[in-house]
C-alpha cells in the first residue's frame, strides 16, 4: 500500500502539535485581594493545606493627633 507524500508529512506534524498541546501548561497567575499602598511588592503564594487558620481583627486604625502624642510623651 502506498502512502501519499502529503499524508506522510501531515502525520508527524499533527503528532508534534498534539504533544505540544498536552505539554503546554498554562502559567499560574496570582492576584491578591489587597491594595499595596506602601509602594512595596506583595508576595502571593499557594494556600498551605496544613496551615492554621488565623482570624485577623477588623478594627480600623486611626492616627493619634500630634498634640496628644507630644503631651503623652512629655508626661512619661
């Protein structure tokens, strides 16, 4: 049985394409659900299944007025 030249060339090309599609793993991208206002770099990693859950307080931070801060420092 004779195989045409076109088929002879197409089979390896299709096999290479199939291998490339299977081996091409999409790169993971991570997005943090926070805003970095310090100008630094946020590092995001995979969740560790053995990690302990930590509940952080939801208390809003407020600055101390300058007058109070200097009076308290002078009193100490």
